[in-house]
């Protein structure tokens, strides 16, 4: 059913929060289709105040990326209910759910859902439970806060449970990846994404190649790649930003990466880069998922540091001499437009990447592109010895021109248009 990266233990840890409130899953599944009415529909009067209900395959407290960047900014003007479905728990008897606030963003509420493993492959039952829990929450502790919402989908698997069921004024599909290409993706995801594309009022894509793919099936599709928090990552260029203690003893130059460590990484390339010179340090920061730990290469100068908080990333980047994107060229990377590209640029570092299509197309004027392992190593060596200051400056300027704030404003304009058109269709 799902490809969520968070396991049951993460949900259990979160459930210890004193701010959490447990929901029962005994509510019935009640359809609430939008009704056609005559005359002016007051539900649509202010398109910038509708709350948003988000259905995500990623969890809020996992890696801070596109969903959090968009929604944290949208929450300045709207209430957000972020629904995350965790991996099934073999120790659960019934479906469980829990509400909790996000302290840093008071307009955001998290609804965590989790299914028992023994019912995980019963898709119809899972859909009914998900819908019933949400309806119970909206009738109970969230009553009055999410009426006539915008439904915002990251997870196509959620479409059958929720689309058309919440008296929504608009349906948004923000397609950040070609999820069907990812390891562990449910077989039904292609068919369900097709349904979502039919039901969506507006579609956004995180990559240009994704746009070319999805726009064939939807007439109101828009490419908005990743943005960047320039002030945050710009801390890597400030003298007062301290270098983390676990980086101070590493040999220079340091070739660094941060992000999810999964099937998209070229592990052979990471090992070859470390082997090219024992006096270099290769640092990989990020949580490891869907990868057998035994297959990850080990070298004295290849450092797998695990996950770090988003707030810490600029300090780690300050220690990097070169930022790297050692992506494998496979199905999982065919459509990606890495968020980290612009974030690396804001740190004022040279960047070396493999030839991922959207990296070549979108960032080729800044990023050094390698078409082979040997070329990747040579480019790393070259810019470590003699930084390309012109490329660095182009990168800083590109980052400044692509802030999350500017993208969110454009998204809201498209949403307002979609809500208006949806209202007109009901008159």
C-alpha cells in the first residue's frame, strides 16, 4: 500500500508526546460529495483562506524537503492538516491514528495513521479506515477548522480514500517524483495516479521531465522546481558559522553530500571517489532507507554520518570543499530534480554531479556534469584544487532568483484560479 520511509518505532516515539490525542478508528465511511447549487456559492468567496488537507507518503518529521518548504509557508495564511500514513505495525490489532501539533508552525496539525500489518494488503479496508479516521477527526477535535478545504495530494495511493469525499473546493496534485519507479512502490500506484490526474483541478511537478510526462494527461499542469532558503544555506558562507565537531578532524579536501541515502545513490562511485586518494574525505549525510547496510561500501576516508537536522546542514556544508551529487543513472533518478542543487549553490561551493537529466537541463551552467566515474573524480579533483569562482557566483545568483517564497506565491495564484473555476462549474 505505501512506500513511507518511517517505521513503526518512529510513530511510537511520537505518540509519547503529551500534546498528542488518540483517535479511534470505529467511525463509518460516509461519502460527502460536493453539491451543485444555484446562485453565488459563499464557500468560494475568499480563495486565499481555504484550509488545506494534505495526503503525503512522506512524514513531516523526516527529511525537510519540498512538502515542508511549501506547506510551512502556506501555513502563514491557512490552516494545514498534514496526513501521513506510516508503515504497517505487526503488533497493531486495529488501525490507529493520532493528532499532534507542530510547535514551530501553529497552523499545522499532523494526523498520523498506521495500519496493522495483517490487514496491509486489503486496499479497500485501508481506504475505508483512512477515510473514516479523517471524517471522525473533522467531526470531533478538528470540528470547524477544515471546512470546504483544498485537498493537496503527494500520495496518489490516497486518491480512492479521499478525493471527492471531503466537500473540497479544489484538488491539487503536487507531483514531486515519479513514485512508480521507486523501490517498494505499490503495484496499484500507476492506476491510482491516473485517477488523481483525472480528479485534480491543478497539477504541479517538481521536475521538467515530470512536467512533460504529466502534462500529457492534464491541461492545467505547471512546472515548479525546487526552491531554496537562501538565508538559511547562506550561513555556510558566514565566518561566524561554526564547523561541527565531527568534521574538524577530517582530512581536506572534503567532498560532501546530504540527502536521502537510497537506491538513487551510486555506491560504486562513492567508493571510487574515496579510493582515488586516501588523503581525501568523502562525507555522506542522510538517513539510509531501502538499502542493505551490508552493501554500503566501507573505506577509512568514506564517512557515512547518518541523518542531521535541517538546521545543522549549513554548518556541515561550510566544512565541505566541494558539494557532490553522486546519483546513479537508473529508473529512480530519471525524473528527479534534486532540491539540494540550489541549496548547495546558496552555500557558495562548487558542485559536481552525475548526468541526471534535469540537473543537466536546469543547472548545467553552474554544476559540473560528469558522464563517467573517472570524469566525476577528475572534476572533483580539479575544483578542489582550483575553485571555479565564476560558477560559484552564478550559483549564488541562481539561488537568490529561486526562493521558496516566490514559488509559493505562484502556486497560490494557480490555486485561486482553480478554486474560482470550480465554483463557476457549480453555478
